[in-house]
């Protein structure tokens, strides 16, 4: 009797152990299947992300040269050469003047006039634009680099480019919508007055130490008797010619 009970108990124990082993095997297979699915899911996400970045439409959006270069013709090349000479003749004196407004040597105005164009060939999306220095940039550059070496201005331009690139990558252009029109108009008008005031001394042939709109106006009134006649006449003639050409 005892032997039969022990034999039945051992058979039941072995059956239970076998069932537990089979369940563990099933669970192990399930876990391995989950791991394989997770790895395949991560691989598919990476592949989808790479495919989304390197697809033709995305690349043409980031690098417009891939879109218009295959359709570029000899006629367009001739038109671009003529436009290049025209814009070059305009931007050369403009770059020299803006370099003076920004408190930098004249050659830096020439550098900023044509270096940006080479980069814009690759990433530029608008053909009707002139890439180069502007009056507002010159004024801001003069505000932060006044009395310092030119390397400070170069560093400022580099950091500005990095910030602009990051804003483009992160698609933060909507921030411009929070700048109201009166603020923009006031800033532009103040920049125009500041630029005009910085040229008064050169137009009238005066030489005195003053920076900013009010100090320059006060110095001009104080030194009005020292105005050079022929410098003023030449300045007036140049202004009239520019207005006539416009």
C-alpha cells in the first residue's frame, strides 16, 4: 500500500515538474519573441526615420539646388551672369559703406558681400533676394563690437549664423508673429535715423569725436562754422545723382 502511494506521488510530482518545464519553455519562447519584436520595431523606426530624411522631397526642400540644377539651361546662365554683374556693381559700394557704418575696415564689407552667396547657392530657396550686409546688421554689429578688434565682429556673425540655423532646424519661425508691426516700424525708423546721423560728418567734411544720434547732432551744430564747402557740394551732387537714378 505504501509502495503504491509513493509510486503515485512520484508520478504526480514528475508530471507537475514536466508541466512547469514546458511552461517555462513556452514563456522563454514568448520572451524571445518579444525581444525580437522589440528589436525589429526599433530597427523599423530607425529605417523609417532615415527614409523620411533622405527621401527626394525632403532633400529638395533642404537643398533647392537639387531641384533647379537638373533644369538649368544656357539661357538661364547668361541671365544669371548679367544679373550677377549688375548686383555686384551695386553691392560693392554698398558693402564698403556698411562696413564703415559697422565700424569695420572696408574689406570686411566686401567679404560679407560675396561669401554668403556661395552658401546660398546650395541652401537658398528664393532667387529674388540679395545676400549681403544690411543697414540694420551694420548698426547692431557696431553697437556690440565698437572699439574692439574685427575678430569680435567675426565671432558675432558666426554665433548669429549658428542661432539662425538652429531656429530653422527647430522650425521656430512662428516667433516672428509675436513681434508687432509698430515695434518693427519703430526699430527700422530708428536704424535709418542712426545711419543718416553717422554720415553727417563725412557729408559736411567735419571731424569731431561723437557716437550716437544726439551726440553727433550736437557736435554738428557746435562745429557748423567748420563745414568744408567743396565736401558739402560733392556730397549734395552725389545725393542728387542717386535720387535721379532711382
